[in-house]
C-alpha cells in the first residue's frame, strides 16, 4: 500500500454510531479485522491484548448500559471488547507493563482494528467511556486476569458523518 492510500484510508475512517443491526459481518471479515489487531506492535513483543467478541443482543444491551447508556452499541452486529492481559503485561515489566505498556499495546491493536474495519467498509467506533467493573461483570471477565480498556462496536454504517477538523501540523509540532 502506498502512503497516499494509507493516508486516504485514515482520512476516511470516522466514528460510526448508527449501524444496520440486521446486516451481519462475514466471519472471514471478522477474522481479517482480528488479524489486524493481532499484528499491532507491542512493548517487548508481549502482545498484552485480549479480544472478547460479543454477538448476543442481550449482552450488547448490557454493554451499552455499562457504557453509560450509549445505546448505539447494542445495534452493532458485533462488539469487540479489548482488554489487557494483566498476567502477560506484568510478566516482563511489572507495574509499568500493566499501567503504561498494556495501555499502549491495546491502543495500537485498537487502531489496527479500526483501520482494518474501514478498509473492509465496516463502520466502527472506539468507545472508552464505560464503567469497567460493570462491563467486566456483564461479560464474566476474570478481573485478576484482564482489565477492559475499550469497546468497539462494528457494523455496516447507517450514517455518513461529516469530516471533522484536525489541528494543523504547525499547531502540534515543536522542533528542538
């Protein structure tokens, strides 16, 4: 892929909050999206991410409730909850692995997932506003082993969000 194509893909990626709940995502596309997440870089190659896949309508409704009522989550045909594998994260780096590298690792995996979904013309949204304990209880997640960091609803878009402005390079760069 040429850089221009990659930048165009990045420009086209938008947060989608309206999905066609009846149009399923092909399992081959789900596999490609997850493969993209798996290929993300990670500190010390620890690969501290773990992906929970949710298709059950009632579970998705409870996830939306744990996400402070963000009801669009329940309309997505697939929801991926991204978590840090705490055991893997602390193995090589202790608390720094858990509280910094694990967050960075999962953030890279999440971005890979979002871009892969966009390349497949599948809408997505990075949801970080949720009650961790409530979400982990809904999914029966072992809190000693995992910490949830993001919810990613995926589906075919029912909306076409406008482009949102971005800061210019001049506004975000300091040369030293």
